[in-house]
C-alpha cells in the first residue's frame, strides 16, 4: 500500500476511510507480531503504517469538527 497524500484521502468517503483504517490496523498488528518473532524485514513499514493511520484519523476528525 503506497503512501497517499492528504488531498487524495480527503476525496474519499468516510466509509472508505474507515475501511482503510481497519486494514491498516490489521497490518500494524501483523507487523508487531513479525517484529516480536524476529521475522520483520522492512522495519520502516511499521512507521509508515502508523503515520498513514494517523493521517486518516486526522482527516476524519477535521470532518467531524466541521460538521458540528
């Protein structure tokens, strides 16, 4: 999964973003499991996943604040 820019993410619906966060959560879990068992090869991916999830959550929070 390549890094998406915030402008690309803002064009998506809330449902699409929610499903993307769910997928990133599963990937983060798998990466943590691989790290603990010593099988993680791409250590930078952990950081990328965390930041991508944070980027999506920020956009969802911006929308929630704008709506209220």
